[in-house]
C-alpha cells in the first residue's frame, strides 16, 4: 500500500469523504506522510488532525507527553500553537473530556478515530479556519 499522498490512497475521513492531508510542515502522521493514515501497527491511533493550541500543549505536557520540545534524535521539531498534527485519538478524547481539546480538521481526520471519539464531539471542535 502506498502511504504517501496520492489523493487519499482510499482512506476515508470521519465525514465519509477522502482523507485529506493534515500537515507537511511539520511533516505529520504515523507514517510521516502528511496524512493521519493508520494501520494495525499504529497502536496509538494517530488519526485526529488537530490545530495545536497553547492550552492543549500544556495539557499534554502535564499528561507526560511533551509535544513542544524538539527531539532531533526522532526528527521531531517540537510543536507550537497553530501547527497541525495527527494526534492520538484517545489523547484527543481525554483532552475533550477535560475541556482542553484542540480544534479538529474533520476532512483530515481518519475514520478510525471514531473508535475512540464520537463524531459529535469531534464536530463540536471543528476547525473553521
């Protein structure tokens, strides 16, 4: 299977349409293909395309996942508010439950995210940029 951007590669988003890219700068996705693609090896289900916020970055750091600090050894630039990123669906739902969820780009969020977060919750935080 070609996991690069190829018009969606057959993957579907939470709205039922073709999965659109999330971010190429910084490059995101479990496969670092710019999309929130997933497969059986993606135990974290990196399927929710979000727009980072300072509040969410602080929330994530307090939960033990520092997404702000660059980690060159993992080719990770560190994230800032406004960056788009494929987030673990369960972490997004945890943040949602705590009132700290970042906005979601629905057309770039893989349908597999619905295993961890209800569509209504995702829609409540839809990005309207």
